[in-house]
C-alpha cells in the first residue's frame, strides 16, 4: 500500500517528535523500506513557510533538511503537476480551503495513496469516502 505523509507527519517522523506513536513510526519505516512512502512537494513548501515564521525549528537549513529527508528516509517526493492542481480545486464534497491540504488530498486521490494524517478535518473528509486516510 502506498502511503502519502501529511506535512506534520513528515516532520514528526524525521525529527523524532513523540507525537508519532511508536507503532505508527514502525509502520512508516517499514513502508519506506518497501519503497511505498511518499510526500508531496508542497509539504516542503509548508515546512519552509513554518521555519520562516519561526513556528518550526529544524536540525539544519530547510534546503539541506529536504535533501537529507529524501536521501535517507526512504521517501519519494511527488511533484505538484497540473492534474493535481485541477483536482485540488475540484475535490468532491466539502474540505476546508487550505491550499496545501487540498493539494495533498488531491495527490493522495490521484496517486491512489493512503494519506497519513492527524488532521481531524482531513480525517472527517476521508470518513465520507473522498480519500483514503490513516489516522496517527
């Protein structure tokens, strides 16, 4: 099963934040070993924005952090292309207006991936059958 990490889950996984339960961390590491763990390119934009706003402190500059994440965490970066951009605007049902979340959800839908998230609004959206999601 292909998993797509929501931005906060990416940070929790890479930075070792305790918000990610050990059983979830183990599952993500195992999925990475199977080459089925992905992240949307928009998540790196979100991380950079959070760092710039001083809402997130990384272990190194964000460019190096991204490079290290992709080189060592077993993650594949999924680009944000036109199909994803259009899908983000045309998502079925009701999802909040946050553009990054909409792009991440659209990516999960088009990539047939399960979105790994702690975001209650996305999980409620998934409960309505609009996207596959795994709560952490």
